[in-house]
């Protein structure tokens, strides 16, 4: 879990929270598995376990290492809930900051598209943000498409999420690719549109916070 992030360095409290959450999910979890989840070496996990035991946050059961289980005490349950509350507050605060900065940079870069007919490629959360910025800039969003069948036929604000095969019928001036992970691949697929005069832009190009 923690190893998936490059910029958010985990604190001792975050690692403590991860260990307690994983123990709640699976009391028989091994220390090597806990180490993977918390981004620690197993010897450090043992230090955390010992310290939390001394603090009355958890206790161990089992006669051997293979049969050891971990259990949060009532005090540990309260500690876990409090850390999760604080983590949630800070995560929402960070998300709001990142979202505002992304919106500002997006508006700066695509101000020249004001008044144009826009198709947004990508119906995930970034696509919703791009949709809102387009409306704020005075663009007309004429469609939202996504190659994932599971996303199609859902509603994004006033638009039905369609298949990319329907872009031709939307009479767009610009296709904005909101995907941050597959933009180059999508752009290659849209080359026939580009050859017919439709502008193709990726929001991930020089926009990421």
C-alpha cells in the first residue's frame, strides 16, 4: 500500500495506522505481509508490534510464530479510529488543494479553447474536473466518451458517456483527453480525426501538479 506512493512520505503514525487496519482485517497476517503493506522491513514491524503491545493497543496469541494472531484491544480500536479520522481530514485537505491547483493550471492552458465545441475523452474523476473547467471557460461540451464499456451509458452532468466510435457524430472542434495514464495511446487512435481538422489535446501534458 504505502510503497505505491513516491511523493507522500509515510510518517510513523501512518505506518501505525496501516498496521492496525491490516491486523483488524486479518488477525493471522504475517509480519512479512505487514511489512509489505506498511513499507517496512520485517524487523521494523516487530518493533512496532512490540511498542503497540507495550502501549496496550494490541496483544498476541499463539504458541508459535506460524500460529501467531494479533488482536487490537479496546484501546487499540479507539486509537485506530482516531488515527483514521485524522488521516481522512488531512487526505481531504490535500485532495482539495491538488484539485484546485489542477483546475487553475488547466484553465490557464486551455483558455484559447473558449467558445469551442469540446468532446472529453475519459469519464473518470479527471474527466469530471475537465468538464467543469470547460463550462467555466465558456466552452460547449458536446460529448463525453470512454473506451471502457463499464463507463458507457452513465451520466456525467448533462452528458451520456458514449463509445469513442460516436465522436464523429458529435461535430467537435476539439477532443480533450482527460486520461493521465493512456493519453499517447488514445491520441494515436484519434489521428484520423486530427487529419480532418479536429484538434486533439491531452490535459496531462504539462498539467500534472
